[in-house]
C-alpha cells in the first residue's frame, strides 16, 4: 500500500486480548495502531479524539452494547469504519452489525491474516465476513420464492452484484457513477424485494436463490 498508514483502534473489554492484538498490529508496516479502549465510554471519546480509519470492536463491552456504540459513532464519524471482532457468531448479531453499518464481522478465534485483510478491506470501502459465519448465515436464511432475478431491475441487480463483492453504498456509488443517495435507494429496493433487513442478509438470500455466485462474498 502506498501512502499514509491505516490507523487502527481496538475496542475490547479483555485487556490481554486487546494488548496482544495491539502488538500484532504494531508489527504491520502498512498499519498504525493508535491504542485501545476497554469500555463504550472510552471508545466514544477515543474515536472522536483520534479519528481512526478503522475500529476493531467487540460488541460485548462491560458498560455498553458495542454495536449500538458503532452505530452512534458511524453517524458522528462517517469516515471511520467498524469491524466487529467477537466470540459470538450468532446470525442475529451479524444482521444487527451490518444494519448498523459495520464493514466486517470476524471470529476472535480466526487467523490474524483475516483481521488484517478485514482492516484493509474496510478502509477501502468493502466488507469482510468470516467464511464460517457466512456459511452459518447461508444455512439459516430461509429462501424466498419469487420470479426469476428476484423481480430486480437491471440496475438493482448490478447493485446486488457489487453488494455481493463486499462494497458498501459509497463504494458502489463510485463504481457506478451515481450519487450515494441514489445508490442507497437502489440498496433499499433490493432489500425490500428480497425480504432482507441488511446487505449481508440480502446477499445470503440472493445466493440461495441463485442470483449470485457463492464466491462473491469477501471483497474483491
């Protein structure tokens, strides 16, 4: 990567885990570890003070719901990306995280390489979901019976394909040369037609219906 290092903040109530992750991040020349917060209160303060590019966040904080914190901070710091790093892989939690605007959802017991890839992908405007979590979501998502192509227009299907590649609305808008507002309208239409509540759920439903290839899920 050419240019400034990606700044990363860790938010996790487990001191040892946070410190070990910080050491690992410090050893990466393309990243700059800026510290860690142990509580939601500390997270809000540090994100607003440090303005990190990416936050690695455990949703189970001692004093707060980490996903609610991420949603709050996404409105205050729209350029900061949040990657959920957790031991809880419930599908409902994945849905909440993506609905809150998270750019990734990873298992804490996964390899460090996955975390580093998620940081770079999030910074670039994409989304990363652990393979095991995605497989569980695909198994648990009830297929929706409907017309071929899900009743999507050509442009909506184009947006769906880019969603399946892990891009968020801003990145999709840039790719298609449309405004973010217009893109969000297409995303909303896709979710509505597929009966989904988040981009990740829409991708899962579309994959099960054969509207997307199974390999379009973890970024480009």
